[in-house]
């Protein structure tokens, strides 16, 4: 009887919450004109038709944005969108346009509208600033939820540092970030360059409504399967902490790191600035400037993640199961290496065998898969190394690109054909430190975190 009573009370409370939510919604667009809206940047055409906002492309125009005059902080936003299959679009939230920032260019969070084969609709992009914050390559249900040539329903929750999205009721993105706490909402018509075949194609919006009064009360549930990603540099979410993650670098000091084969941190060659750890330019040689740095702690079975940004022509690496006793002279400390390289401009990419010195590969041993996505110099990439037992995986920007087993006959055969053939039991330590390599080129790191498996 008690259980039945609890169920009845829960139903009543849920129904009451739903009614309150309905009462608190307000329409963002009045269905008749653009009162409360203002266009920024490009010259795409916006019109009101049958209660909808219709955006039409114009050849030669940059991205265009129809923006709310009012700024919004915490809210829940819902809308329906129809987009031509040949057009990319998006809805900006907590966004801005300042004369002093790229002459007024609209920038901020964009909820993607992506009818392409990539299918990242409801992913989160940082327009004119940091690029992708929450791509959808690992969320297949959300990728499949978008419906071509039909209306699609979006739900966006921006509450505190948490940004969450749904598309047609399917959970899509779950982002933690603190770059912007408020800003305008804007409807994008993406530029089409000088492609005459894309002149006059359209994107349409309707049923735009927003809830700003105590939005936290009406948050939808987000399943565990939708990974929570933090875009805050060197910050762990409560969920990550509960999962056993810890920061390998705190974002502000040298704590937990020392020079390879040294007791202290290098006095030169490394820089801590703007929440980034950067190895500085040198002569291009191995450990000829500040030298490699290693963790003071050693690791056996682990899941390691790190963000890195290359400069043009740069070479570096992240090494694991490092054995400092194998090389105490000139050159880098010895260990298995996740290669970091500008494949287009550094000659090392063409050396080795079959591409086994290219970015993301197991250096001089195993090339990465061709399907990898490498962002160019000046943009951030996310690397990941998972080692469980003797099984090791390399991941780059969410895609597994290398997989192998240590301490096997096949592995040892690869070593014998590599530059490591002269090192006994190379890469077979049970535990070792993590290393960031000084290869004489400027490379930056952040969000270096690890959990023991």
C-alpha cells in the first residue's frame, strides 16, 4: 500500500512539474515579425513566413546571424528546424558580437545543425573561437536521430557550467564549460562562399520557446552512456573524480613532474602560461633544450588522456613505460611513444616503415589507421592511451587508431626491426613514468589526466 502511495505521489508531483514548466515557457519569436531580433555579420536573407523564420543563403556572404537583442544566462531552449541537405547551420547560445573582437564577428557556443554524412547535429561547436567542443563521433544514437528533409526538434539546457542537448528526444551532448555564462541566442545561415549551386537554399525555424525561470527544476535526465566532457582546462568534473580520474598536471605549477634522469624540473625550455604547459622551440634535436619531463609517479595499467597543440613542422611525443636507465646520455629517454607530429611539414613522417612515424602512431613500430582525424597546427587535438594488462590502444580525437599487445612474439618482432632493437626488453616494464618529449619544437599540452585501471 505504501509503495502504491509513493507511486501516486510521484505521478502527481511529475504532473505538477510539467504544468509549471508549461506555464513558465515564453515564446522567443512572436511568429509575425523580428521584434527583439537583430542581424549581425553576413547578408543572408531572413524572412517571416507562415509563423516560421526562413533563412536563405546569398553567394559571397560570410556566416549570417539573426540574434536576440536580449541576453540569456541559464535557460532551457526548444525549437524545431528544417534544413536543406546541402546546407550547414546552427543555433548560437550565450554568444557575443564585440567591435574589438574580429570587428564584431559573432562568437560563442553553437548547437550544430548538420545534415551531412558526418551527422553531428546537436553537437556543440565554439564559433569563431575554439572550434569543436563536443563532436558526436562516439554517440551513434544521436547521429542517427537527425531526419533528412523533415522537421527536427532540439532541446538545449544551459544551466551553470553545464550545456546539454537533445535531438528528436535523443540525448546528444553533455558539456562542462565556463567560457560564457550569458549572451544572445542567434540563428545561423552558413556562408556558401562563391558556390552558385548553393544560392537560395534555406534553413527554417519554428516553435522557438525558452524557459528562464528556475530552469534547474525542469532539467531532463541524461543517461550515463552520453559521456560528460569538460572544456575547462585542467579541470575534473565530479563525475570524472568519481570514475577515478586525477590530473597529472595541475595547470599552474611543476608539481608532479621532473626532468628525465634529473631530480628537479628543467630550468629552461618549458613554459607554464595561460593554463598550458609548453615545450619551447630549440634546435629541433631530441632533449637539446630543456629536455624531456617525466611524472614523479609511475603507472602500470592506466587510461591516459591529454590535449596537445602542434606548431607548423613540430615534432614531440608522449611516452609511457619509460625506462630512464636505458639512455642516460644524449637524446630522449626510452619508452613506448604516442607520436606527435605535423605530418605535412616534418620529414620524419616519410621515414620509418609504412607511416609508423606519423601522428598518433606507436613511434617506429605501428602506423596509425588512415581514418584518423588530425587537427592542423594551431588547433587542439585529444590523445588517449589505454593500457590494460599487455593490451594497449592509441586514440586520437575519439577514434581508435592503434591497437597492439606488448610482451608477445609479434610485438618483439616489431621491436627487432625498429630503432629500439638494441634495448633489452624495450617497452615491457610493468610500471613506468609518463613522459612529455622535448624534440626542439614548440608544442603545448593541457588537460593531462589519468586513472588507474
